[in-house]
C-alpha cells in the first residue's frame, strides 16, 4: 500500500526470473508456449520514472527485481534522491557479494523476502529457490540495520510450521507477514488442509515481532 502522502508506483524491472512458482503468471504463460512479455527497464528509463515519483515499489509480477543488472545503480539513485523504497525479492541466484552491495546501496530501503515456509521447504512452491540462502541474506540485511520483512504464503506443506517461523522471526526482530492466497485451482496439490487458510480472495494475516 502506498502511503497517502506519497506519489508512488510499482515497477516490474524485467521479464525474467530464475523461479518457476506454479501460481505466477509467467509460469502459466510459459506452459501455454507463450513468451513472457516485456524487457529490462534501462537506467535512463528508470530515472525518468523516479524523477516523477517519490515512492518506488519493486514488486515483480513476472520478474524478480534482482534480475535487472542496473538494480544496484537504481537503488543508489533513489538513496541520493531521498525516495521511499520497498523491494520484494524471492530469487536467490545472486552471490553474497551482490547482496552486500545491494543492501549498502540504499540505507532506507524496506526489503520483503518471499520465503514460503521454513527455509528448507520454501522451494516446494518457489521452484529453483535456495530458501536457506535467501534466509541468510535476510539476516545479513537485518544485521546492516535495514527494515526486513519475512513474507510467508500459506500452503499445505508449511501450514503447521507457522508458529516455528514466527518464533524465528521474533528471535531476529524481523517482521513476519503471513499471507493467504486466492490463486488455488480446483484439487490444487498445494491447498492447505486448514480451511481458515483457504479464502475466496487474498487475505493478509499480518503479524509483527513487536506487535
């Protein structure tokens, strides 16, 4: 949600991602033999957008922001401009050196890490994700004083691990956002058994270690 006093926009920085999440629109397009539309946003294009808005949300609909090779440069530009920034990541392919540079590029950025379940299990939905590595990068970001959020979508493989995950988040003083999705298909193998996690529309069961 964009704060009412800010002029904001969400940007999908490319059409690429290393993940193959079953519910993602890019996965559905590829299963139909279709090309995922779009291309990388260039740094020059990005500056034109950033110069108009004062809040930038990087939440890919068909991509992960880490796929754009100018991403760190963009974060530095936003830091210099005093923008409010939020970043949603789930891909884990980048090396730790890249993550360090990204975290250091913008001291005010809010990072949301898509780890759906305990780190060892997140790949069951986030296909190709190294959940433990991404979790470690979240802890690294927190150690640098950044605002970190653990985003956890409920599926049948992780619905019984919620309290353990919340305890881990509390231990590291990381905000824990529990999400319920409405994207399930009939007889979905990922459908939670507990009906409170099965909704007709998206519901945010948000919790925080300091609430």
